[in-house]
C-alpha cells in the first residue's frame, strides 16, 4: 500500500502527540511506501516534511497532487478543531495569509485520491458539537474514524476497499 500521511501538529493536538508518535512509528513498518507531511489545523497551499523546519522547508500541496497518483492512499491525523474561519476564509490561517480557504484544499485532496481517511483523537460523540469537524466531514465525506484500535482497523479497511 502506498500512503501519504498528513499529521496535524501544534495547538489542540499537543495533548495527542504521544499517540500520534506511536502511530507514526507503527506505520513505518506497516506500509511499504510511506510519505509523511505535517500541517497545522488545515492543509493549505503547502505542508512540510520536518516540523522543526516548517517555516523553511515547505512542500507545495499542488506538487503533491501532481507527483502522487490517485492510487496513493491518504491518511489525515488530527482533531479537526479550529475556527471555522480557517476553513472558509482567505487569510483564515492562524500562521500566514492563505490565498484559498482550507476547505478548498481538503476537497482537492479528497477528489484527487481514491481513498482518503481521517483519524481523529477526539471521541466521536464530540465531533457533532464541533463546527470545524462538521465542515471537514462535509469536505472529505464520511471518512473520519476515531484514533482507537477499532477506528484504526476500520480506517485501514476503508483504505483497502
């Protein structure tokens, strides 16, 4: 399986760092081809490969869409917790002046790749009360799974079929 892994880092994801690190370590041995990228809150026109160098070594999201074919599987890991403004507005990013809303980029990724899932470390009962999580679900479809053993298994099944 060829996998692109997008990890949300910083802010509300800080309490989940250990679980994500363990997941990241496990994925290295499970997937034959794995490319990892980081983002904060939402994917915009760029992501980065090394969180420590996020301000310097950016990877254009367009380049990812052009380099990796639709047969690559995409896994997002994040709590999808942010201001809805970050998803719907130009300039909504908390880090820089994005030229297009984050939801546009999420839809592009979901449209380009045949198999996309999102693992969320927050319990599913909280998703319906978080506006930004609902927006993410609308953008990528019903592809969000909890970051639990059962949720990981269901996500892997969704990637395979």
